[in-house]
């Protein structure tokens, strides 16, 4: 049974004449007759009672017409729905992201993307949350893609999009520790333990035998920068433009460890290719070069 056969059957039932139906359907009458005969053979019933050139639905045909109309209606609804999705994909992008990319990277990238003539009608929506919350929503199709921390989910594909070195934040006028031993004698402000940055810092420091004891914890680099600027202690955070406005000193880490880099990933559903505006934005991000970071003293 094919959709063509159902369409043919519905039209014949409507017109009651094989020749008229063939003209409306733009199909040769013999081909139409064969299609209906094959349908009746497959269903093992006669769908029409024939009287000369006139065709009238049989009892079985009347029942089958109810099913046919329902099937064709649902097919049409599916087609309209998918066309609306296609239209939405052409003009809309939904991004899930972790909050650090909203400080400068993502807003600047979106502005540059929307400035291109072909993208001026595109609407970009984004939701911020931690990576563990964003990944399931990507699988559910809520987001086109994510910009987030590393994930061990095998159903996603991740590519490094941003690399930001970790730096030492020092209170204003306080000494800048030259070694880890000097730093560990000071009060240190760390990220909350559920933050990806905490895991990155903790893992990197353990590799060189360092285990800081944090006096305070904060959710993000801005909160840590604020506490440092008020003299609560020292902080280790990724170098982002949003912290430059705080009254503090920014210095390299003692005995700089090259592995202490915060990585943020472009994250895609492994088996769902991007289309429309999302695909254009992905290509744009691959070539997008953010403005250089501010210089440290």
C-alpha cells in the first residue's frame, strides 16, 4: 500500500468515475485502474461496486475511506509541521551555553554574525546552565548546539572553541607570590566544587603535587575577582575580559603550568547534522577570531 494508491482511491471515491479521476490526478486511466486493482488485491476486498462508468463505494470501501482520509490528513499535518521546522531552522538558532561565554565571546560573535546581510533576519536564542544540565536538552532537540565544558557523553561530538589560560588574581597592593609555596601560605578563593573550572584547576595542580586549601568559594570568575579586589585573598581564574574592571593585580601563575588552560567546546549531537541558520553560524564560528585579550602587567 502506497500513499499514491490512497490518494488515487480518495479521488475516485470523491468523483465516482475512473476517467475523471485520472484527468484530475494527471495519470493515465489504465495506470490508475492497475493501481486500484493492486490495492484491492492487497486488501483482499472490493472497494467499489461498478455500474458502467460509475463507481460507488462498497461497504468495505466506505470503511477504508475513513482510514484513508485519516492517513492522508496526518501525512499533510506532518508535511506542514516539518516545513514549519525547516522555515524555523532557516531563521532561528537555539544555543545552550555556560555563563562564561556570555561575558564577551558569544555576544561579540552573534553581533558579527548578524551584521552579515544574509543573517539580518535570524533570531538567536540562548540559555545558560551548567554542562550536565545542557547535554540532555541537546539530545531532546531543544538546542541546535552547545558551547560548554568537556563532557564524557559518547553521543556528542566536541571541538575546542576557546582556550583561556588560568591566571593569578592578587589583591591590590599585595605581594605577587613567585612560587606555589608562597601562594599556599595566603588565603585562596576557589570555584564551587561543581564548576568545571574547579575540576580543571584541581586536576592540573594534582599533577604537580599541589593541593590548595580554599578559604572561600565562589560560582564564577567575576565573583572571585570581586572578592580578590576587596582583599579576601588570591584567586586562580581563566583570563577573561569581564574581570579587567576589578581593582586587583593579574599575574601569571607561579612556575607556569602549560596544562592550566580552560577549554570551552562546541558541542554537537553526534547523529544530527546542522541545517539552515545554525549551519551558517557553525561555519562562521569556525573562522571567527575574537579580539585579543587585554594585556596583563
